[in-house]
C-alpha cells in the first residue's frame, strides 16, 4: 500500500507543478524550462525551516510560496524583454544556475547529499506522521490548486491570458496592460511551484538536487504536452500517466542497469510522437 | 481659443534612413468622420501608431481634448478615450466573438488572479452582467447571432465588423479605423458604411484610413491627404478629390 500512497502523492505534487507550467507555457505563452528550479527552491525552504525548527509547516509553506512568487517573477522578467525562442535559452541558463547552486551550497541545501530526515509536517501543532494523513495533505493542497486553476480559467483573467498568448499588441490596443497580466501569471505559477516543493519535501522527508534538475523540468514539460496544455483534466492526466509509466515498464523484462536510460528514451519518443500525431495531448488544446 | 479635439503637431518618425512622418501636423474635429488618404507608404498607419502609443515619434506632440498624450502607454491612451483597429484585424482567433469583445471591456472584475480565486462569486456575477453588455455591442454591429462562434469560423466581413465591436467595447470616443472597408463585398461594404455613419450619429468621432475614393466621398466629412509622411492637404472630400495635383499623386503620378 505504501507504494500506492507515494505514487498518488508524487503524482499530485506533479499535478500542482503541471498547473504552474501550464499557466506559463500553455496559457500565457511564456516558454520556460526552469520550473523545476523554482520547485526546488520551495522544497529546500520548507525542508530547511522544518529541520532547523524555525517555523511550523504551514508558515514554512507560505514562506516558500512567497519566495517562489518573487523568484518566478524575477525569472520570467526576461520573457517580457526577449521573446519566444530567446527566452527558452535564458530560462535554460537559469535552470543550470539553480542546479549549480543546489549542488554547491552545502550549508543551505546539503549539497549533492541533499537534506535527509526532514521531520513530518504538522498542522497547527498536530503532526501528520502516517502515510494516509500525508496523502490527505497533498490531496488537499493539490485540490486547492486545481480549484484555483479552474476558477482562473473561467474568470476574465484566464481570458486575458489566452488573448495575450495570441496577440499582445491587440491586447494593448484593447486597453489592457500586458505586462501586469504576465507578471501576475508568473507570480501565480511561482506560488504553485513553491507549494508543490513544500509538499514534496515533507512527503519524501528527503530532498536532493537531482529532483530539481533539467531532467525534472523536461519531465514536467512532457507531462504538460502528453496530458494536454491549457486544461485542468490534461494537467491531472499527464503526471498520473507518466509516473505510472516506469512501473508499467517494469513488467517488460529490461535489465535494471539500462532501465533509467530506457525511460529517458521512451519519454523522448513520447514527446516526438505527441508533437507529430497529437499536439493537443490527451485532453488539452494545441500548444 | 479652445484646443482642437485631436491635434498632432510636427510629428517626425524615422525608421533608420526612411522618414515615415515628416513635420506632420493636422487636427481632427469632434463628431466628424475624417478620412486619412494617401498612396501606399504615405505614413497613414504610422500616424495611427504614433497617436495610440505604439511607437514614440522622435519629434512632435499629440494632444487630445487639450491633454498631451506623449509618452503614454497604449492602454493609457485607450483609457484617455482613443482606440484603434488594425489593418490585419488582429482578432483573437481561438476565442469566440463574444470573448473578443469582453477582453476589451474596461474595469472588468476578476481580471486579476486574486480577485478570480478569492472572490469567485463576485467575479461570476459581474461577468454575467458584462456578458450582456458584450452581446449588446455585438448586436449593435450586426453580429448578435455570432456571439458564441469562434473567430476562425467567421467570414472576413464578420471579422471586420467584430474589430469595430471590439473598438466600441473599449468605450473610447475617438475611434481610429485602419481600412475598415477593404476587401469587402458590395453588400458588406454598404453595411460597414451605414455602421460608421450610425456610430457618428451616436456621438463617436472617427478617423478612418481608406483607399476607396467612393467610400471616402460617401462617408467623409473631412479628408486628410498624406504624402511621403507629410500632410499635403486637408479639406472636404469634394475639394480633395477634384484637386488635379493630388489626383496625380494618388493615381500614380510622380512628384
């Protein structure tokens, strides 16, 4: 049963992250490949706060979200100056920098060894120690994220973001501030990624840089593409499906020594296949 | 002397070596339809861009109802009461006709993430009301039954009407229309001309880029003749069209 719980919790964390990526890439048209870095910052902040008993879980999660809001706005600011293709390169650089910091800042992040033994989260003094309660916590967090995403998509703010993705000049001509809306989207995506990080750190009780590297960012993009851009069902389907994939592959007889690279290969093939044959993903719209 | 409704004074715009506007000055009077004519490359769209904040003239100044607009952002100029359309329409293809209009309605509740997430009921109630407002605007330009159709499925003529609906949604009183009648069938052309006249009677002021001299004769109260980025003449359509020197420029003469 433990496996099922960790699968659900992990997939839910990735749903939250997928919503964050979807907001930027799918809806606002800011093509970022550095969402895993923001995710990592959220995870490290919560881990550090709990390990050093600075604050409880809820304030730590709020702090992580707030920091990631600021960070994500800063990280996406270049997208307001450089457009499209150029921003992908900028954001690639940001991701590499973040990984370098995660690995080398041993005082804060534990370096390549990571931070083991993160204490379980507490809700107002009540510790959540069992797997059931932890899954309940990630479900509640992700549920709130999904609700927020759904509300945004049907609110005028969602329409404004869609309009911006199509034609920024026309939005400006319609009298709306493009900059303000983009910064708002980036802030929101930061809050999503930061809270996903916090939930991730407390559920696994261990974080290390490999969870927040470029591979993670790409896995995240794969989830959005496979699940489907710009829709809530797509953002939920993608993570649950792609995280189940390695387990499904376990039924095929491949030596464990090549399992990891086989997985990468299959992700690569999936990305290409979806772009060629089903660009809208399983339950989404065309990117 | 009261200031002119819209006044452009000594506008200079250069793109590298090309001087798109040179000492360009003109006025637009309130409540009139003013047509901006001139050969290709005369700088008509550049004037629109300079008035609406899409580009900053190197020299010169634009004022509207006595207020200087220089340096304002496009959205501030819309808020000041001037909105423009684009020659290539620039509609949001993946949105419905109604959503295209709603994007342009000012003071929309729930257009920021916090309002959308934490006051959803308020946003939903407000949206319901604004939808009716949007439908009325669509009905006003003759697209009442197209509200829920995606732009990419509208005919070209309907798309042109939709650009006017989107302009109206901004609430601006001075509308800058870039070739609203080009590429239309005779019937659709007539509908657009009737619509422009009706907007005028409802108190809007229109500055219209137009190539078709028959359209200009029919709708214009006033004509601005632009050539090589400079205002060559301003007057009634009859006067401008009967001027042999201007006709020479317009219909392919060299200067």
